[in-house]
């Protein structure tokens, strides 16, 4: 899971404080929930891609995650195409059948609804690496302390950021070791892979994780984890001029998107209806 691992670079995004990028992540969550429009979702993702470009976030690190999400997203679009929402409002929207599989039609509007759900999820997925891949863990810990978040909770979150890539690295190391011993899971048939292909990989992985958790427990106990003392932090997390400017842009865009949504309603579905009407007339 290199997609959430910090990468040290010298970019304007890396120089921003974690609080600024945390606000961007929270704003993306708000957009996902409050802005139910495909056009506005796409506009927000384009804004996030600008942050990616400025932060020099490498797309190659997301190859495995992209393969996983692609299958999930395609499944979601297909399911919604064949089984769109059954509310009266949605039944009034269903006009165009792209194709049929036996007695089951695939509705264009249902597929577009599935695509909207996919883009909605991407609004948050695209914001997570901006926070995790450009913010050192020490600065994130200092930011959480400044926000008065209990250290136990922040430690759990930071441990997840640290050990999820560790689990991925351990899995790859075990897989390569088994290949050297003549066991290549990728060459097994699908049924054999599901039945017995993962056993030589999962068992060593769990043993390694149990050993790591034991070592971590000993380390925490030896450092008096949970002692009632006031913690100090080396990292400074004060907001600079660039942080204030970035937060201002984020909030202006967030308020503008919400205002557009609640003032003019949905922009995308009237456009689809007018486009379909024009095609039928043509």
C-alpha cells in the first residue's frame, strides 16, 4: 500500500502543514456527502489533480490499488445499470435502454448513476494521498496534539499509516521468497489458487505480524505508553501564509460547490434529460 506511505520531496504541497491537507480531506468528505452532482464531482477531482501535479505524487504507486478499484467500480456501474433505484423519481428518469441481457435491460440512466457513485468515492480516494504521502508522521502527530486529539487515538491512526505499507511489503517479500522455492501462485489455475494458493503466503504473513506486534508491545511498555505526562513535539505546525491561502481557496471552493448544488439543484441530470430529448428528436 505505497499509496499512503510518506514520500520525502521538496514541493509546495510538502511544505504545507498537515492541518491544511487535513482540511482538504475533510472538505472532500463534505463534497462527497453534500454535493450530489457528477459535474461538480468531476470539477472537484480536477482540483485535486492539480494538487497531485504540484505535489509530484507518482501515479505508478497506485497501480495495485487502481486494479482493485477498477474491478469494483465496473461492478458497481453494471449493477446500477441493470438494477437502478426503484423510487418514483428514478422510475420517471428511466428512458434509454442501451442493451438487454435476456429479460433484463441495461438502463443508461442507471449506468450514469453508478458512474456518479464511482466519481463520488474518487473525490475522497484522490484526497487521501495528498494528506498521507506529503505529510511526515511526526508532523501529523504534532498536528493531532494541537487539535487536542487524545494521544492514544492519534497513535492508533499513525500506527495504521505506518503498518499498512509494512504489511504490503511483508506480503511481497514472502511471495518472492516462495517463488525462489518454486511456488509461484500466479501460475496456478484459479480454483487451485483460491483453494490452496494463498496458504503458503498467509501463514508466514500472520506469524510475521504476530512477532511484530509482540515487539511493538514490548517497546510501548518500556517507554511507559499511556503515562500521564505532558508530551512535547519537535516539529512546528504553525500555519504560514501559504497555508492560510490554501485553506481559503479550499473553503471558497467548498462553499461555492454547496451553494451551486442547493441553489440550482442537480446540474447533471437535467443535462442528461435534455441530451436524450435532443437525440430522440434527431
